[in-house]
C-alpha cells in the first residue's frame, strides 16, 4: 500500500456533528410543536438507515484485499524484511532497571498527555502560558480544566496535576497494560481470543457509576457486543470502524516487557491480542510497538529499537512506509513534526495507528536519550497524546533505565497506581506489578525460549 494510492474522501467531522446535533434539536422541537409521535417515527427511520449505512461501510472495507497487507500471521511473516528476530538467549542483566524504566516511563508519559488529550497544539500552548508552565512541558501540568470532573471511573481531572497527584491516575492506556499482565498470568503465551474475552469481561468495567467509560472506540464496541452474546470472532469487528486505529498498539507494551530482546515473539503476542478487534495496519502497529519495546531492552539508542521494530511487519504496508518516511524526514521540534505529518496524511483520522506512531518515532528522534524532552515533544504534537506519551515513555525508559528518568516524573506516584478494574483493589503497588512482569519473563525464558518462531 503506497500513500499515493490513499485517497481520502473530504469529510469535516465538525460539519457531521453539527448535522447530528440539528437532528437531535429537531426531535426535541417536535415535542414543543405537539407532534412528538411523528417526530419519533422519522427518527426511527433515520436510525435504521444509519444501521444500514454502517453495515455497508463494514462490508466494503472488509472485502478489500491487498497482497502487501495480509491479516494472516504466516503471510505477514513472509513479507517482513530481514531482522534479528531474537537478540539474546536470556534476560538482559539490567532487565530489572530497564523494566522499571519502561513501566514508570509509560505511566509518566500517559499521565502527562492525558491532561489535554486530543487538544490542538495552539490550545495546549495557550493553556501552558496561562498557567505559567513551560511548553513543551518539563513537568506535569500545574492546573487543569474542569478539575473536579470525573477522569475515568475512579479518578478526577485534578489527579493529573503535579500538586494534587498521589498515584498514577487511572487511565485506559495503563489499564490495558495490566490486562495484558493478567491475561498472560492466567493463560501464558498460548492465550487465545476466547481467553482475552474472558479476562476483559472479568476485570474491565464498561462504564462506571459516575458515568465515565472504562474503554473507548473499538474496545468499547467489542465489550458491548460480547455483552449482547455475540461470538468472540465477530464481537471485535462487527460495527467497528476503528480497525486501523491507535488502541491496538496501546495494548502492546506488556508483550515487549515479557520478551526483552525477542522482538519476533513480542510481535507475535501483540498480533494475537490486537487481531481480536483490529485489521491490517492497526495490527501491524501493535506488532511494531511490541517489537520495538522488546528491542529497547537490549539496545542503547531508541532509534535502533524503532528500526528493529520495523523488521517485524510487512515491508510495503502503509504503516511501515509511514515509519520509514518519519525516519527519513527528521524534525527539529514538535511543531515541525506535526506540520509535516498532517501535510502528508491530511484527511486521516487523528486517532489512527499510523499518524500517532509517527509522533512517537519523531518524539524519540528529537529527544534522543533525554526522557523529559522525549515525552514533552511527543505530547506537544497533539493527537492521542496520552497514548503517544505513554509509548514514547515506555520505549525510552526501556533504553535508559529507571535511574535515568528524572524523579519529578516518578516521585508524585508514591509508588502506586490508581486503577478501576473489577475484583482488584483501587490501588496497586508499582513495584509489585513490575515484579509480576519479571516473574512472567523468567517463566517464559524457562518454558518458551528454546523455541524457534
């Protein structure tokens, strides 16, 4: 798939939402004019037509085939460029410090980005100036909009600010890392989609009593479909327009953590996870990130890890082409990086797997081994910037280790993370979570590392 072959249909999301809002207001107006029954009938017809439209779009995209972008794992492997596949026969000697660097790095990047997720660059700059914060940020936000509003199921927005933080604030992008841990603790590396569905249904609340969602986009659609009794093979795909979006690779870190130095295996585990509700470049994004994180445990340069990650996905897929473009088109700062990205990919959804991955790669390149600069520049590019900050922080942390992450990013957590998973306490000890990942990694060394993928 070449970018020249990608033709975006002009569509303004703002205009679309405005039309939907007008329909909702007309529906209310029918009550005031005494014709609510007729208004409801018109609305039901509209709703039925929307359902048909969604089905038509779904059928259209799923029937498209591209020899450069297969969904089958064996076909994907045939299209990979040469790569190391496996870089070590055991856990790295400094695995413990690198693991903590990766995990704390993920928590820090996610927390920094979550405060103004999806806000335009201009909005973030103005907010930082208003608060007296530097931009790009060099510490957590000092203030936040709507501080007492709910932030996910158990938190509040104010939890994301440096003077009110007492743990890693709750966020779906940190919850997914825990779900990967729980999945592998229960089922090992041989987990199936059915096993995933069991773990997610057991632990992940769809919505809390405060009205906050526990998951979004394709993950919420999958959970709701499962709740309706839909088969696992259909639940993740049916009615899901998020097949190539970012969420798949936000779930990939766990697999890199337990396969340090074995990018091929990490990519395979991410494939098994992500393919439950993504396709093509959405899946390749997860494989790329898992392989990159795996490699980051045994190299000293984040960009070397990125290049190794590319060797685990189809060489000529749209995602790989985009990452190579990012490597060839270096930027000096966040603004230049964002401008270049959106000039090239104008029309793509800003929650896509590819554009956000480009932000991660450019942020790593700009920042080098400077953790603060990496997450600050990455988040400043906008997009789904709690996800991008989290993954950039995870990759950087795995390369440099916990001792090279400035304490202002880790000290406010007080060694714990605030979560909202069912059947678990409201807070988890971060060191205990890292220990559990280490137990899995050692277990997998003993059980699986004699294998050849």
